[in-house]
C-alpha cells in the first residue's frame, strides 16, 4: 500500500496443522488507477515447499560429499604417515649415505614453502653459516623431510611475522660433523603444559587446534625418530602467542677424499690458459629482490664454481657496475623501483656513451618467471643477451654459463690478483 514492490521472498509458515511447515514464495505489486493513485495491492503466493526441500537435500548431499572427501584425504594421509612411522619405529628404514650439500637442502625446503608463506604474507628467510661444511655424507632426503615438517608447521600456525631457517656447524672431527638446524616462527606458540607431549605420536596441542589447522599429529613424531637415527636430538622453545623455535642436531660423515678433491680443484682453477678455469674464478652479479631466490642462486653458482655479489634492485645493480666490471649480470626482470628491463636499458645507454676505445659490453642474462610467448623477445628488445626461466634449474644455469664461458674468462683474466697483477 506504500507503493513498494518485492519479488520471490520466501516465508515459512508453521503451526499445529502444518507439521512440516509450508514454504511460500511471495511477490507483491501496488495497484494503481488511471490517474496514478494507489488503491490496492496484488500479492501472489506460490507453494514452493517441494522445491525448498529438494534444495535443502542437495545442499546436505554437497556438504556430506565434501566431508567425505576431507575424511578420505585425512585417512590416506594418516595411513601414509603411520606406515612411515611404523617403519621408523621397527627399525626397517635405513638412512642413505651419499654426498650432499646441506645448503642445497635448506634452499630446496625454502623454495618449496616460499609460495605458501607468501600467500599468508609471511617473510621466509634463510640464515646459513658461511662455514657450513660441504660436501657431507648423509641422507639429504630425510633431512629435508624433517625441515619440511617443521617449516610446514611454522607456516600453518603463523598468521603474521616471519619464519627463519638457520643452520650451522656445532662440532666436528676428522671424519664427521655435527650440524645444528633451527626453524623459528612468530605463530600461535605452544603452552608450557603442552610442550612435554608435542613430540608424541597423534598429539595435537588441543582439540580446537586440530580442527582448525588439521594434520595427523605424526609429523613431529616422525621428525623426532629421524633425528634420533641421525644420532641427534630435537628440542623446543616456545611461548604462547609469541612463537616457537624448534632446534635439532644431526651427525653427518665427511667424505674420505674431500681434502684431496679440494686440493685438486684449487690446482685446476689456478692452471693458466683455460677460459673455463678463468670463468670459474669470476664473480657474477645477481640482481634479485627475493631473499630466498638470492640465496638459491648464490648456492647454485657456488656449486658451479662461481662467486656471487647480490643486489636487490636495478639501481643497486647500476651502482655495483659503476664500482666494478662483472662478466655477467643475472638480472631479475620484475623488481621494485627500477626493474630489470629499465636497468638493462641504462647499462646499454652508459656503454654507448663511453669512449670507443674503452667501451665494454656487459653480458646481461634475464631471469623471469613469466615463461610466456614473447617473453624472450621482450628481453632481447630491452638489450639483454640471454634468458633463463625461474625457478632457475642448476643444469640450465650450468649450460648457460658454459655457453658464455669465453666471454666470462676474458673478463676474469682482467681482474686483479691479490698482488695487484692481472690474474
């Protein structure tokens, strides 16, 4: 009667004579005469009880299907964990012993969780002691399993702040090294009363956490058993609502001929007249704003025999090039401030403006995660010499550096040695 209209509003009528209730779908319009005056209203009621019950049943079936899928996934995860844990408890799992670099393991785990951490706006960083020994003898896959369990929990139970992965050597002998690893977070923390049982199988700090965050409660128990098999210990420091730090040690063997191999490598690099040897002595400039990607690229270059200087944007790259000549710049295309395309254009402008007799060409290799059609052409158009996709594969990086070995070797030969003479 106020002149308003409404459509398809559902009402439930109940009462003693309506045991299951009556669902009505109601629409209404004002009735207006020829002069535009309202003199009544028209309301239409439709009985939609059958449709309402069908929709409710469909929604119920959908919820049941989602719950069944969740329970199935959780069941399979629990069974998988239980089989893994039973093998550990029964002594059926034998750790492998192969050469590996602990830095590689830390970098791989960090790269694996960089995406999930970024989605939650968590800062994931690495703090690796420069004296961390490599190579060592041990089971890299199981070490990464321990680290992955700890970092996964850190990401899961943190809503803000940062996660830090640390590694250092705590002791060594002629045949073995003891490494200490830490994973710290700024998450929900664990109350002191719960810390004594957190490493037990199927343990959650409380039922509500189990429902909110999920998990089988076996990850830490498996990690504890793996640490024990590595002749190490695992511990926890935590404060409720302030964060947690998990720390564990692991005993690793040293390769018998490690010292001999290092001596031979030093002799090979020192041998004159070989471009690839000179290339291996060169320092490469890495322009990359992501700390995890910085460390990953630095680690890969170190494995391939190169040193690396790290900068975080295009402006810093230009400043570094003004101080020193680098044979190659690995240039991330997407960086805050001045990106890789702009920095490369400025490098080429400066080269063109330099005198002809002193003009030198800096090799710029684009690093980009955009593996789309036309990406390579865009890099070349910006003045970049070559292109490598991210995440960078060490084999691809090795092939690229070998392709540019003569140019790298030429620049490396110009670098001053410790006594000031050309190397």
